[in-house]
């Protein structure tokens, strides 16, 4: 589905004074904001340094998740009569990538797991009910931000918009993950702005457990998440302005946040502090099969989760 334009909207009632049509805005996605919070060094290497440093090879768990996301998106794009359980598995087969897996046997085993997940998930869906969008780009302007982002699925339920985000990771989720997600809140704001309709319900659909963790925002909780996003944007833009004016002289504003997560970072080779903080993980480590196994020195760097 084609991207939706950023509109100078008249804000829906639920959004109060959050949305406007101001002058210069900080263009961002939820993932860009999260990148700054996670590690300013990684943010600089990803969004500011040109040419951008090369990334490492893909992770197996990302290939697994992308395959399932694409299969579910493709399933909704089929005609209603074609939306069968078998069709979901066939779409996964057709779009499967073995990138990041240790060997063909491991890839085949995880393809089998993926088939079981998508079959179980679509078996509980109503194939005769169309979502408003799948893999749909939404956008909004606040007093500070030009937001955009792509949601896995946007539903219309009894006249209200619902944000649906698929999760395929091993970690069990709770409603706290849904409530605390800035990304989901920003998607709700963008959906309301793009379609000029109320959107307060957000859901995480965890396919490994079959659980749905839903949360209904209030106007106040959405406003808190927007203010949080704007504060992050203020920090990132101040550092960016200093970097453009003084280059390496602004390095302190992009100090790394080293820790065990550095073993998964895409920019590990460009960050001595990160390389010293944790050994590199092998590309299939996120599958959880080989706990404690790390990449040998000089081996391919994994892409961060």
C-alpha cells in the first residue's frame, strides 16, 4: 500500500493541541528516536556519518521475523476466498530467506516453526473482514516532530482504529510492554491524524504464545508519549547541530553506552568501546539455540536486533 503524505491536519478532538502545522520540524520515525535513546554513538554512525559505515550480515532471528511479517501481510492482500491456513504457510515458504542461519538444516527447522506459527495465527482470524491497511505508512505533525512510521496492521473495529503489531521474539510479553511502547503510541497518534478518526487502542500480537496484549490509551497518556518523543528529538537535534558545526569536536555529545548489548550492534566495528564491552554474537544467536556461543575474532559482524 502506498505511503500516506504528511498532512497539515486539523487535529482530532482526542489529540487536543498536540498536532499543528509549525515551521521547521524534526523528521523522525519511532525507530530513529529509539536509536538515540539506546546509544548516541550508534545514532551518529547510522543517521549522520556519510558515507554510512558498512553494516554486518543479517541476523537469523530477523530473517525469521521478517518472513512471518511478510507472509501475514501477503495473506491479507489475497482475495477473501484465498485466505486459507494453507495459503499463509505457502506465502512463508515463497518469501523465506535463509540469511543469518548457521546452515540449511537450521534454516529448514525454523521455517517449519514459522509455518506452524502462521497457520495457528490465521486460523483464528476472520478472512472475510478486511483491515484498513497492512504495512501501512502513517504520518503526523506535532508542535515539534514530523512523524512517520509503518504499522503491521491497522484495523477498524466498530468505527475505531486499532494498531496491531506482530511480535515473533522468544521473550514473553505482558500488557506493560504495550502500555510502555512509545512507538505504538506514536502510531496511534499518526493513525488519528492521517485518517482523522479516533485511535487509542494498541495491541501486541505475540505469535509464539498466541497471546494478544492490548492497551487503551487516554488523551493524557498519548500526550505523555508525544512529549517524551519531543524531548528525545530535542536532545538528538542539539547534538546533530553541534556535529554539523564542529564535526569531531562534538564527539562528547555522541558518547556510546557500552554494555552487553554491544555484542549485537551493527556498528560494533566502528566503536572501540562497544567492541571492548562485549564479544560479538554469532548471527543465529538470537534464536536461543546456542547460548553462550560467540563469534570468533575476525568473523562477520551481526546486525543488531
